[in-house]
């Protein structure tokens, strides 16, 4: 199936209860967590997501900020840092799509800025931007 821009889109239902939409853009495969029912709350959820996406040949993953537990955005929990490390180790990009202006924490804003600079975890406002940044 192709979207209006000609990007190939395929929906896969995996053995795990994660529904991934596979997007091919600029000859890169990107996995998007499709179901809003999947709330990523623990580091193991991200490891499962990494494994599922990697199995599908993805070089990047897109999730919506609403699919992340609020603890992700509380840097004192260290979840965001652990996830950054996992994605960096596995050389997989993660784009989080959402409105991040609502967060007032200076340390979180600094984390978002630095993450966007290094490019392993990207905080973007649209799916199109996420796809472009991952596919390079």
C-alpha cells in the first residue's frame, strides 16, 4: 500500500502484542508503533520494540509521545537515559512524535535538545519530520 506521497506502507501484526506499521522511505525501513493501546512503561518494553523492529529490518522506530509512560519524561527515573543508551548500542534511531512545549523542566528541555543534536533519539512534531530525520 502507498500513501499520498508514494511512500510504501505495510501493516504487520507481530507475535508480540505490538502492531507495527512498516514505512519504507529513501530505501530505509522504519517501524512505527501503530497501536495506541501499547504503552511503553518499562525498559523491557523498549527492548521488545527494538527486537521486533530489528527483526523486520528497520533502521529506526517512530512512537507517539502518548505511547510513552509519563515516567519517561521524568528524568529522575533514568528511563529516558537507559533507552537512549539501548538505541545507541543497537544503532537504531527512535523518533518520538509529539508536542513537547508543554514540558517545563529545564533538564528535560536540555535532554531533548542534546538528543536531537546527536540523532539517536529524536523529538519531533510530525510523523513526516520523524520519517525524514530517520531516513536521512
